[in-house]
C-alpha cells in the first residue's frame, strides 16, 4: 500500500540552501535554528520517495518551451548548471514506477502533464532537499519532480493547483506497490526579485498563509493569481505550489512544525510540515 504520509511547504531561495549547508554556527545560525528541526521529524518518517513540486527557473525549460505542468520520469535528475555551475549536491534518484503510475492516473483525471524523461533540476528542487536532508553523499529518498509554470502568464490558479494535488493524492493511494511518500511544495514566501517592488515582503500575509495551509486551505484557493502577486510579490506567487502539496493531503491533518525568517536574501523564507496520518499522530 502506498500513502502520502507527510506534506512540507518550503522556500527554495538559493541563500537558504547555503544557510542550511552549515553546522548551525555563524551568520546563518538563526535560519538554521528555525528550519533544521524538521530534519529529525522527516528522518523518523522513513520516506521512500518525495514528490517535489517546484518551478524551473530557466534551467531545463525557458520561455521558448515552458509546460504548465510537467512530471519527471527519468532514472535520475542531475543538478542543473544555473550559470555559475551546478549546486554541489547529489544527483537525485528517480522513482520510475511511481512516476509512471502518476502519469497514468493524473493525465486521465484531467491534468495534462508534460512528461520529461530527461530533466536537470535547479535550486527550485534541490534547495528544499538540502533543507530537509542536510548534506549527505546520497539523498536518502527517491524523487519525483513535478514542475509548475509560475513564470509565464497565465499561470495555473491556486484552485487548479490544489485540484492537481487532489489528483496526485488519489493516484498515490492507488499505487499497487508499497511506498511511504512525502510531498514537498516549494517556493515563496513573499518576495519580488525585480522591478519597482523589488524587496517586497508581506509578513502578515505570509504568517496567515502558514497557518491556513494546514487547516483552511480552501481560503487560500480563493486567491486569484493577481491577488497572490499583489500580496506576495511576483515571485511570491510561487506559493501556488504549496497548494499542490496541500491538495495531496487529507482533511484530517496535523501541523507539526513551522519556521519563518526574514530576510533570507531580500526574501521571506518559510516552512510548514504537515502530518497526513490523522489527528492521533
Ligand atoms: C530567490 C528566491 C527564489 O524563489 C528564487 O527562485 C531565486 C532567488 C532569492 O530570494 O534570492
Ligand atoms: Fe524561485
């Protein structure tokens, strides 16, 4: 039997990766303290595979070719060269059986995923792995990447992303093999990297989002993309990927950890960890 055991929402800011590569001392200590405690909880879950919902930042895709949704179905995913060399992190092992089961389930359910049988993954996917697992020689889990376009308008809505998550959750539940699966929604929190509002941070919005993603995700699905950009900034709209994660979980969940730190670069970094095994956990 396969089940989605846990959901995690986490920023993928490159500087967050750098902060989490350390030992908790030095200038990044405050960030490390807030985000590293989740590692022990994740280790205890003994996950086989994590589905990482992320956006590509012109590394594997570009404005010339940018799927609204794509799924990796490769044996492995190498860290992408983002212009200054690839991040020094392990190559992620794929989970072909789960990828193809998701493809066979989620596309007939009405979500036309592009299928990527070769995919280099950038900080959008690798920084969250560093937050969750530190700096091992090999990632301790297999990975299924799911890419979402949050760059080229029109991007998929919060509601559409939540519904995709629902379809992913149902698909995992019908996987014929045994698998302990986690799902990670990446990006955010509030930030804008360019233009007149560069440096925009909306802490009130972020903290309400961190609270409601656990128990009131329906409120968050009511945001239009325009609302999200106004409140959270042009790149803060990456938060729709947290709604894919939340959609894959049930109604009966427990929030086990949150972290929030401003600034990391000129950006708000957030983390939420949600247990999907029912209230008794
Ligand atoms: C930063 C944030 C991002 O989401 C990203 O993709 C790149 C950089 C930042 O805050 O520096
Ligand atoms: Fe980003």
